[in-house]
């Protein structure tokens, strides 16, 4: 199956023209949310206006994520 490395990886999003729209490089150490070694962790951005480059703006999802819906960890504060 598809997955990203737990010790850090990078995700890049491109539009249909091939232009970079957004990117995030995460890590598996604080302040990034972590899970016990060997377990899966789904991350969600707390709010779309927050800087996705900062680990403090991410949280472990309640379940396996929420494609097409508001993130389960959404915080509008």
C-alpha cells in the first residue's frame, strides 16, 4: 500500500498545468504529532489558514482522515 515515511517525508501538490500549488515537509519528532513506533498515523491540518510548514498546526486525525469533509481536528480559534 501507499504510505509516507515516518521519519519525515515531503508532499507536493501541483495544479493541472504542473505548477506547484502547495507543499509540506513533515517529520516524526515534536512538534509534529507522533504515534508509537510501528503504528499508523493520519495527520490533518487544524485549520486551512494556518501555516502547514509548522508541526504545531497539525494533529492526529480521529480515524483515517476526512476526504471531502471538514477535518476531524478542525479548530477555528
